[in-house]
């Protein structure tokens, strides 16, 4: 008798436990108290998957001085959402994503017809009281250069020429848009590469080659606008320079599409190739100064291009030397590493080139026809 009662009691207890479990599960699924637990567990899972350099597969090992906070073979969805989380690629993503937004803004302003206003402002700025004595010092080398000449006030000169040229067709703007498109292509390819290369070996190979191709496209496209406008009245020189840099750029892209050249040991080769492409602009720059001697805005534009070259070279130096993380491994895993510094220099160099191009465009717009 008592045994039967005990069996019934145990059975009732088991039924009650099962009912409680069902109720708890239902409550959790309906967004009750279990929602916070799920979010906490998801956060813990997300953070736990950041791994150290020594635990990475070989295809993800690139910089042995960055010791921690790596994403390794993450699902595509997690890799995409990691743009809003902290890891050792976060600032690499956002430094170039920010640059992309800068150039997207320039594109919008260009489409709205604000280019001439920007170019006029830059020309006025470059021909102010600070630049006048500088240009006089540069160009007045004992010749018959006159400080009072209107070449020192190109804003007035350009306005006068614009009035004389009233009714003439405006200069072509497609070379400027080629540069904007090239810059945005490079910057967005870079951001996507740093964001998604952690997904798999296939993605890693594809996106880093895409990144190198984007850099080549940006370098080539940066030549189009200044060469087109500077040598507007020298079609043969313009054709030779643009054809040469296009061929060099295509060859560079083909070379860099090789999977072998994406390996870390070819870092120095890649940087050298990009620098050679960039510094090939020295020849047209010298040519431009020689045929436009006496125009201060051309000198200002060339000076900005020199600043661009210095910025690119400095960024490449950080990239190749892996400074400062080489000196203090692990100290710059999140912020301050060489690749992030390289990205900042690239954006600053691209902005300097944009300013130089806008000044040249404004100069060409106000120059009489050939």
C-alpha cells in the first residue's frame, strides 16, 4: 500500500518537473528573462572567438608583432557585423571607410556643380599674402619677373579670363570623376578586405588581391585629371603620359593578382611597386613646371603633389617597417599599429592630391583656349 503511494508521489513529482521545464522554456522563447541570458551568452561567444596570433591558421598569419585580438575563420555574418566591434582590424576598416565617405562627399559636391567654387576658394587661398612672397622668392631669380604682375593674383586673372571666355564650353570633368571613382574603389576595397579576409582562406586570397588591385587603380586614376588639365594644350605629351601610366597600372594589377605575391614575405616588393608607380609622376611634374613657368597656382599644385608623395612614402615606410609594433610587440594590437598609420597617410595624401587637382582645374577653366 505504502509502496503504491510512493510510486504515485514520484510520478506526480516527475510530471510537475516536466511542466516546470516546459513553462521555463516557453517563457524563455517568448522573450522573457532568458533574453538577457541569450544576449550575454552571445556577447561572451563573440568575445571568446578573438584569438591570439599563435592560434591562427597559416593563411591568417601576417604580422607576428600583433599578438592578440584576431578574428579567425568567422562566419560571414559575424565578420560583417564585426565592423561595429573592437578587434585588431577595426581601425584599419574605419580609417579607409572614413576616407571613402570623404570622397563620396566630394563626388556629391561635384555633381551639384560646386567644383568651381571649391577651386576658386583654393586658388584665392594659395595666392594670398603668404604665398605671394613665396612665389616671388621661387620665381624671381634675377629675371624680369614683376611682383606686381597679375600672375601673383590669379583669382583676379581667372575672373577676367572667365569674362573674356564667356560663352565658351566648360572644361571636361570626366578626368576628375575618374580620380574620384578610383579613390573610392581603393578605399572601399581596402575596408572590405580588412573586414572579410578573416572568413576563410578563399576569402583571404581574393580580398587581399582585390585590395592590391584597388591601390593600383587609385594610383593610375590619380594621374588622369592633373595630366589632362596641365597638358590640355599639349595633346601628344598628354597621350604619352596617360598611356604609359595606364599600361604600367594594368601590368601591376596583373602581377599583383598572383596569389604568391599576396604572401607576407612580398610586403616589401608590393610597397616598392606602388612607390615606383607613384613616383613615375616626377617626369610629368617637371615637364608641367617647365611649360607653365610663371603661374603661381601651378607651383602650389606641384607643391601639394610633393606633399602627397612624401605622405605616401612615409606611410609605406611604416607599412614595410612594421613600426611601432616591432619595438613593443602586443602593445599596439588594437590601436597605433603600422597598418593603421599607413591608412591615415594614404587618406591624407589622397586629400592633398585632390586639392592640387582642383587648383589645376580652376586654372585650366580660366585659361584662354589653346
